[in-house]
């Protein structure tokens, strides 16, 4: 390619740019006026140059991202029909969710388990069932999103108890591949900031390495959620790959890629003006793609208040198909390589998260801090700050806390309860609650609809 146009311009250093900006500020201080720190402690500058590049080598996926359809197993035949239909319509992977054992012969009937990427997420722990299902699939493309520690963090209790959970997981680890997941999405959806998400996810995973030995690293996969902070969410996923590789280096393990399954966050999704959720999930899916996710399952615009339905699922799947096949994002996992801004914040996120991780390990590890309530307290503090910023409109959700439409009525639309449910059960620890930012405002509006 000819460079004659660029030869007409002299290169400009970062110092020269800064000097020019300082002149244009007419005496205002450059640092105080144009530099700012985010809630995560990340310094953001007004411009970036090649001097900000970190040249960090990130172990990104070699293949393009997978489009996943999430299906809850109420009825085996219906789940099988929905899965086959989704695969015909462009998905190439399926996430099955279940709260009890099921007939996997019916669920997987006529599905090519060898070539189809399948995730199983259970809200129960049954080692015999998981081992049996794994042997039936007998595929490198089968992943189990089993997370005993994540269940403790979210529900406040083990599946059974500490001893039984560890025994069952040990049986699973010895007999199956791709068998443990780390629920990073819990921390995002409960209000943790990005640095906290990274640190807690790494410390969470390290508990499994401690429990089952370093070889379990090849059997762990990660379940992330991405929010609307576009560039920071790209950087978050890339930073986690750096952190995972850094941790594994301490165990003398090399070239083990983090397998990342990603969904858009529910934290910023709204009941009122719900069509805006489609815009939110589109940009979030873009972050997930460019950030280097292996698999992405989109969230329907009405997932908070409607039962799973054909229209919502089709739209969410087609959003990913358009990005992959019409927007030239099919091989976008390397797009952020060399970008000054993203590389700079990726490096800062990784460094700040590593500092918190080291602090957690120094005082006994993730489980110790979880049982002491420290993790919950830190997340709650950040969540309350976010909610205050939302109420004060420093965080904007269009149609909910700004530019609201008083004609919108939602009371008759609620097929599902869209708010945090009160729990009346005894728990070993304080649970970490997933909560949407707009819940308090939405409760008020719903109460006023028939007032």
C-alpha cells in the first residue's frame, strides 16, 4: 500500500500533543481538567498514542465465537425441539439449564453431540448423573457449568454440605472433562465493579486449584456477564485471560486457554421502554465478541418479565447472527490487538485486580473471605454506589430514569416476577443477590399504575 499521503505529515509525540492541549486550556490544569479516575481506579486520559501500548500477548481463541441458545428443560421433548430448531436457525451451540435430573436421551435426540457445542448448567449437584451424561456425550465439545462455590455464594448454602459437595465434585473431576465452571456473572449482576469481578473470579477459580490440584485447570470454564461500558467490558475479558495465564504460571502450567462463556448483563435491563434492551444487548454482545469470548448466548429483550417465547429468542439469536455474518464480526477476537486505549485499560484492570487477588490470598483465600462476609460487603458497597448514581441520573437508563413515557403500562405484562425475591431460609453465609439497577423505580411505577 502506498504511504505517500502519510509522508506529508511529520510524526507528533505524546509530549507535543499534551503541550498543545495545555495551551488550548488557557491556564486550566491539564491533569485536573482532562484526567479522571473511574470507580475501579482506572486512569483515563484524553488521548492515547503508541507509547501507551503494552504489547501484552493474550491467549485468545483461535476460532470464531459460537452462537448459543439457552433452553430451560421443563419438558424433555419440548427442550429437544427448541434445541434442534435453534440449530437449524443459525445457532451452533446450546446451553441446557435444569433444576432436576432429566432423560438426556430425549433431550439430545437427533442432536450431533460430537460436533455441537453443548453446555449443561444444573442448579443441583449429582455426580452420578453428570458422569453418566458426560460418558453419553463423550465429546470435547460438552461443557458442564457446575459451580459448588458459586452456589454457596448465591444461595448462601452448599448444594448438600461442604464435605458432600467436595466428595461429589472430586468424583466428577476424576471421571469427566470440562466439568467445573466459575460463575463470574454472579459478581457482575450483583453490582461488583469490573476490577472486583476479575479479582473474585480469579480467586474463586483458585479455590478449585487448591482443592483438586493444578491439573483441574484444563477442566475449568468461566461464565461471564458483560455490561454496557463498551471498551471496559472488552478490556475486562482480555484482562482476565492475562490474569488466568499469570495464575497458571505460578502452578507451572503453560498454554491453557481460558474457555469463556458470556451473556449480556441483566443488571442494566429494564421493564419500561423494554425495547431499549435490544440496543443494550447488541453493544454488549459486541464487547463480548471483541473481548474474545468463546461462546455467547444473548439475552431476550423481555427475559425479565416474559416466559421464554419464540419472538424474543429469535430476535436475540438474530442479533448475534447479524453481528457475525453481516457486520464482519465473525473473526473479531483479534480486533482489539494494538489499540492504544483498550490495551492501556486492559493492563490497568489486570494490575488492579491482581492486587486485590493477592490481598484475598494473603488473608486465607476466597472461601475464607466469603464465609466472613467480606466479599459480600465489598460488592454491596459498590452496588449501593451504583444505585445512588442511578437515582441521581449519573448512570442513565433511557426510558427509566430519563425520558420516561408515562403512557407505558407494564402491570398486565408480567409473566415472571422481575424483582429480587425475599428468602425465608436459613443460610450458612450472607448470599450475594443479583439485582437490577432499576428495580426500586419500577416498583414505584407499578404501584402507581392502578393507584
